[in-house]
């Protein structure tokens, strides 16, 4: 009799022990388990102190608490080969488990199409986590310039500052000359933005191609005091900040020209991106993307960026992935034409 009563009791005890264990197992988060106690490296394709480095350090400081398991994030600068060195590393050499992510230069995907010689990666197989800044490419002139509109730029030679032939400061005005009929003359050899902007103030040149967000940060008084005029913008559609400024795409007279300027504008969606190598498991990519989405809404990080005079205009990893696919799928004849024009 005792044995018969004991068996149901033991069965009930077994079920009682098994049930909580099952619930605990079901509640286990494999992503959190993986990242807990780990260090994640953000490899930056530029040197310390620039815009890419600043944004990477902001993410390193704040994004970790939004990743399951709350790993520690650190920054490692890895400049070289026009940004290709870092992307080549995370794609081919670095760990493929989500403990090394990259902050590439904006042209990382475009370079695969235009200048593939140093590229040892496929941008469509990289897993894009998100983008902090949808850059607005602009071409601006000093308020004293006789060039005030696109029509003026088509009738008079307008000298612009440029750094090198691989830079947008050269490529965009040259494409505008060939495809829109403008008469921009690019003076090359300025080492960086500061030197170009000093040259504009000294009236050595009338203006340059730039990024709206960067100019608004480095020269806010120029914008506030009306010292510059934005002549054209390089975007897929007009930026809210510049509703009256035409885009290169709008001004294009042929489908070929439109496709070329569209290709250039795709780069804006890769302004300040975070990317993972192709081997990282999908569930970790999803967690990283959602952590990025949370970080760009994190009031502590946003306040920090505001104090530094910076703003963000983020897009999700899924959005960036889609644009990268469209960029790489640009027809070869369009790419060939662009290369020829930039020779």
C-alpha cells in the first residue's frame, strides 16, 4: 500500500522538478549567452579623430547595453587602402561570430564597382547593421561668387576646391560638367576640408562639393549667416533641409545620366554604417540590428552627440542592405561610362 502511494508522489515530484527546468531552458537567450562577458571590437576604416572614429566611439560607449548579454565594445582604428584594408580584414581574416564589426568608409560598396583592384570582399554578402547618417551631398559656392544657380554654372567657369581624383570633390563636378553641361573647374591638391574651406574664404576658389551635415557642423556660421549658396544636391530625393535645391538626378537630361547620378547618390545611405562579416549567424545579426535601432534612439547618446554639435539621420540595417544590393546591381555599361568620364 505504501509503495502504491509513493509512486504517484514521486511522479509528481519528478514533474515538479522537470517543469521549471523546461521553462528555464525555453527562456534561455542564446544570443545573450554568447555575448555575456565578451568584448566586441568595432574596427574603423579611418584614423583616430575623424568623423567615422567619433561615431564609432559613440556607438561603442552606448550600443553595448542594448545588445543581449551587454558585451563591452571597443574601437580599433584600421586605416589603409582607401578603407579597403579594414573591410578586407573583417571579411576574410577576422572572427565570423559577431565579436568583430566594421565601420567602413562611405564608398566601401561603391569602390567594389568603380575600383575593384584592392577589394577582396563582396558588399552584398556583408551584413549591414545600420547607418547613422543619411548624408546629403551638396555643391556650394561662396556668397560673393557670380555663380548663383545651376544656369549660371552652365555659362561661366566656376573654380572649385578639390583634394584628389578619387574624391567626390573632384568626381561630382567632373560628372556634372560631362552630363549636365556645367563649367566647373576643379583645383586639386588641397589636403582636406579645412584647407579647402580656407581657400574659399580667401577667394582662391568659389566653392566645393561637400556633405551638408559636415559643413553644418564645421562651419555653422556659414549656413546661419548666408555666406554660402547650395547650388545642387546629390541625393535620391530632395533633402528636407534643402527643399528648393535641385538634385543631379532631376537635372539629368538622359536616362544614362540619371542612372549615373543615382549610383552616386546611393552612397549617401552608407554615410556612417556599421557592418558585420558574412559568417555571423542570423540571430546575432537580428539582435545587433535591433540594438543599433535602440542605440540611435538612446537619449543619453543623442544628448552627447548634440553637445558635440552633431546630428544623426539613421536608417536600419535592412534598408542599407537593400540599397547596397541596388548599387552593386548597377548595369556594367553605366559603370563603364562613369569610369570613362572620370579618366
